[in-house]
C-alpha cells in the first residue's frame, strides 16, 4: 500500500481545534508503526500538513494530494478524521469519485478504515461535516446579532475603546485622539491633514482611511452594529451627537447623507486640484466647497455655476445650415457607442460577480476567526462601497443600453434651438446639461469658473442624460 498522510487544522488558535497538528502527527506516526507491526507492506509517499479551512474548496495541498492519487503514485490516505479531508460538497465529491474510480483504495482514520464498500458510511460522515459548518455559522451569526440587540459589542472594540469582557468595552487612553479627530473634521480639515496633526500629537493611527473610518463610525455616539442589526449600547461615549453631526456635515444646516449632489466629482479647486465636496444648506441650497486644507477656502453655490453657464450654452448651438451633416455624424457615432456600451456592461457584470464573492469569502474568514473584527469591518466597508459603485454604474449602463426617450433627430433639433430652450429650463434640467457638456469644472477663491468641455457632438449619444427635455 502506498499512502499519503494528510494533516490539517483550520486556524492558528489551538483552543478551537479538534486536534492540533502536533497531536495529529503523533497519532499518524503511531498508526503507521502499528500497521507495519501487523505486517502491512506500507510505503509513505508524502506527508501533507495544511493550515486551511475545509468548509470551502480550493485548498492547495489537498489539490496536490489528489494529483498524487490521480497519477497513480499513491492509492491510500491516512488522516486523523474524515472531516480533515472535506467539510464541503465539492471536495466530498472529489474523494468519493476517486474511491469509485479505484484511485483511492483505502482511507484510514483514528476510528475507521473506509473502502469502496464503506462509501455510503463515509458519505454520511462527510455530509455531516459540511452541515456542521453551516449550522455553526448560523449559531455564531445569531449570537452576534443577539448581542447587538442587547446593547453589547460582539467584536473587537474600535479605536479609543478596549474590550473588558464578553460584550463590554471601556474608554481607553486613545479616546482623546478620537475626540480630536472629530473636532478637526468639524472644522473642515481633510483626512490626510487630520492624520498628520494627530500623529504629531502621539496617535498611533497609520492611514487616512483609518481616520475616515473613525469619523463615520457612530459607535462613538452609542450605536452598535453587526450585519443588519442595529442597537444602542449604554457604554461610555467619547463624543456627543452634535459633534458627530458636525464632523459628518449633517449639522447647522448642512446635510451630506442621502442626497444627490449632481456636480460632485467634476468640480475641483483650480488652486490645489483637489475635488470639492458638497453640502445642502438650510435644506435646499447646494454648495460645493473645500475642507479648508492648506488654508484654501473655496465655496460656490450650484446656482452661481448655472449663471456662469448662461453665456456658455451659446457655443453649443448648431447652425441650421449644418443640421444634415451633424445628423449624419451622430448616426455613425451612435452605432460605435452602443457597441462600446455593451462591452462596458459585460465588464461591469463580471466585476459585480467578483466583488460579491469577495464579500462572501470575507464573511467566511470572519466566522473562521481568520481575520479580526476591525480588519473585517474595514474591508467589508470597502467592498460594499465598491459594490455600490458598480451597481450604480450598471444601472447607468442599462439605462444607456435601453434608452428610448429621444431620437437622434430630436437631439439635433434641440441643439439648433438650445439657447432659447435653455432659458425655459428649471435648475434640474440645466444641471443635467452641464454634466453632459463638461468633463471638469475648476473654481478659485474669486469664484472664477474654468470649464473643461467634452466633445459635445461625440457625447450627445448618451441620450439618457437628455430625459429631461421638453416634449
């Protein structure tokens, strides 16, 4: 018999192991000696020691071991328990198939020997392993959600706190830096600038993204979250709700959440090149402004931008005598654009599938204890942000692909009469046209506006942007 020895553990925490690698190795050595002592002609081809969960397929050493089986260099496996080989349906099928085909003649464990005749029994035990993983995941998730409902903390405390027992935390020595971060942000300091200041004062925070995570974390004002559960904890609060609101731009008349700021992303400071953020003042006036970094203070309202475009739209009017030529050019380019759009939509769909798998894998890693809660939360937030961006892109791409609100002929007619039509439009229609016509807007302290224009005749095919046109 030519055998492979397979030893596996799923985490580095021995407290959560059925048997450590040392224990499995000791058992395997004793078992091999016992077989040889009974006269078994046993050759150990190779020993595998893998530190990897078996609840999902893709273990590299397991795959290498099965390659040895398929090549005929070995025909038996020695492993401490059958669940060391598989705890998922894919690997379970791989083992069973190899036994049926005669590649694996025997599987030896500490309590049984499985051959083709014991395949049914082995299948039951393998299936129980996969089921146990699923149930364990449900139990862990359920308990963590229950803790949130009870106002307890089911994960590692965020920066500024420390864990003192199951579900409880207390304020740590770093809490002063947390409050300082919120105070600086409430004064419109940027993340990088805040990082430099607090690090110079002794904080151990390393990245601007960590600063951003702190500012957006409402745990500091008494909210505890896990998955989709939200609860209120009664633990010490580092800041009050007013400071949290000011730091996140949702106080004193400024609102940034759950609001569409149509020009955000294309408007920048002409002095530093940094993108301007946006706020809603008194519930109705949109302003684009800096955070005050490096001493610059730039603020311009959306209405002021529209006023500056009043004279610009004159340059977009198509003379009546060029109508036929422009119409023909539009039709040629339209065919090309729709082809490009279809490819873009396919790429977007593939990226969505990939990011969804990453989120699922990250959740699995957290349940297995392979990643701590702070790193899990940060990565999951990044993945969800990326997924939200892709979903928005997909929605826009689908809208472009199925656009039917305007014909090309109507578009050309619009441009012929654009200036007179512009005067009749409301703010929403004018802003939509600005987004269509401009690649980038730059503004300085004196509110002088520079416009980097798109090649209008090439981009007017995105007819979904023109859904606001008068009928």
